[in-house]
């Protein structure tokens, strides 16, 4: 068929009017439009997403459309329309009775990323309202709700209680009871089996729809890059960040994206209870340098976006003071108490779940740590029982891995590079071998990767 004929046919299907004068679309016409690289209108995207959500458009047509998007892409206008169509696919929680600007933070996921727990309490201590909906982990990266479970926290809050806690103490975290943006969930499942996950506009709209659905007015994004991240290269991470910032511009949400390194796990702990301990230590001024730095960087942007400071430097000084004077730790205690968790754990870490055995893993080679395969470390923690492969899997909050060496550190062959916290010994030997393999040890000392790469 000639190009001209295709065009004519497209026009006849997309501008077909019914007897009442309304424009009638067909899924087929929209697939063809995208296949041929045309910009889709808001109406076409709304038609497709609402039709698919309601079961009127079958998986085979949606799959074809996803593949067309994968190859032809979408511009910021189309991506924003897709985002908002997915936001409208579910019933949003009304957060209008929480006064002030609601700033949310999202991380694209990494190994050892326990930042939410420390960061939420830190910015809440600085006066930012934290009304956060979080999820459980799947695969090699953990979820915030799993870590809160390790603290015995109840995240099964009614909307009324959630709003009351935020208004009273400035912080509450609830589990995602209903699906956030249900069309995204259905579409993501289809992308997963049609080879269309790795599309920047589809990823960007998926992430942004959930943030906007959860009520965020302004959003700070931690877009990770490196071996333990979804985006393996900095170029891809920047492209994703730019796409999400552009969606924000189109839909009237201020978005700041920070590209950060996931070349190695964040901090030292990978698991649940041990990650909670590290987050608490961070607010007790004993946290790892990278975790503390990331909290201050992301937190500064949140404080500025919330209007609590004029500059990042001013915001950072406020946050440093909140750590120094103990108010961030106090806010964490208040948060844990409100949601019936083990609040005394902030003073006594032994109150958190403890594993039966502690097993050292030795370097086996002397030199300097030159690289750590963060994704492999995440898989090791999962094999010990700290993560789940499917939603139904039970996890053990006490188990995990705490690294003792990171990139740039000197190691002796007979010195430990990590400690395993173990309850079930079945896979320990495999994990020890895999963890040793995850480390590259060489003669030359190299500088640790720069944590904060750039702001988009
Ligand atoms: N995370 C999401 O929420 N959606 C994607 O498409 C990819 C990662």
C-alpha cells in the first residue's frame, strides 16, 4: 500500500463522525497512527486507556499499540496525556483536607535503598507534610513497606486515619491498598509479556501516573543508574529523568530529578531489619556517608519545593540541624508510635528482628575493591529470604547482608567483605560464592563512584 493510501485510510478512521457529530475512534486507527509515527491526540489516548481498562479493547490490540510506541516513541504532550489517562483510571484518595504543598519522593529502585524511612522523618521534622503511599518489594530491590513491617508498623490505615496522622504529626505512610492508577497495573503486566517494558515514555508515564495518583503536588525523583539500577547507563537515566520532568511541566507538577549512582549498594545493609537499623543510625548521626549525603540532597530539594526554604543551601542547613538536635529522630519515633511499631528500636536496635546465625564472607584475595555487582548482592539477599520473587512469597525480615567493604576500600584475603544474617542455612554456601564473585578486587586503588551525578 502506498504511503498516500495509508494516510487517507488513517484520516477516514480517526475522523469518522457518528450521527451525533462526535468523533469516533477505533483501536485499529490509533494503532496505525502510532505505527506511522503520528502524534496521538488526548482524545485518542483517553479512548485507548479507558477502553483497555474497561475490557473493551483486547490485549492483542493493546500489545500492537505498545510495540508501536516502543518503536516510534511519544512526545512529551502524548506522554503527559497517557499519564493523566492512567491517573483517571482509578479512584484517587482525596488529600485536599491536608493543607499545604504535598511533596513526594520516588526512587527508581536500587539495592540497599532504605532512604524513605530516614528521609521521610527528616523532612517531616523540617515541616514538610509527608503523606506517603508505599509498596512492597519485588525482585532484587526491596520495598519500603517490607522495611516498615520489620519495625512492626501497621501500614494498613484507613484514609481518614492516614489524613488525621499527617495533619497531626506531619507524617504517615500507608500501604497501597487499592492499586495506584489501575490502568498502569494492567498495562505493565502486558508490557512485561510483550517485550515493551524498556520504553522511556512508557516507563516515565507509569512512574508519574502513580505519583500523581497518590496526591503529589511536587515530586523529587531519585533516578538511579548503574549495575544495581533499572537504568544501567547514565545516558538512559538522564533520558528517563528528562521525560518525567517534561510530563510534570505538561501537567502542572513541579518535578526535580536527581541522577544518582547505583554502581554499588547504598550504605552497607541489604535486607530489611538491617536496613532499618542503618536508617535509624543515619538519624543518630552514625549513618554511612553516602546514605546521609543522599538524604540531605533529596531532602533539600523537597524542603525547597515545599516552600520551607528559599535555596538548597538554606534547606540543607535546616536538615542538618534537624539531625544534629535530634528532632528528626524524635519525628521518626513519633511516626513509629503513631502506627503502633517498635518505637523503642530507635534507641535499642536489638529490639528489631534478629537472625539466628551470623556468617562472615571472606575476600579470598588481597587488594582494593574495584567494583561490586549491586544487582548480584540484591539477588544474594533474596536467596537468604530477604526478598520475594512473586507477590505471594513470604519474606524473613531478620535476614540479609551487611557489606563491610565498598569500592575503593583495601581488603586482605582473609578479611571479611560482608556478613550474612541467616535463618535458613540451605543456600548459604551458594550465597557466599555468589557474593565473593560480585566483588572485583584488583591491585589498583580506584576512587568510589560519584554518588550525585546531576540534577535534571
Ligand atoms: N517502574 C514503574 O513503576 N513502571 C515502569 O514501567 C518501570 C519501572
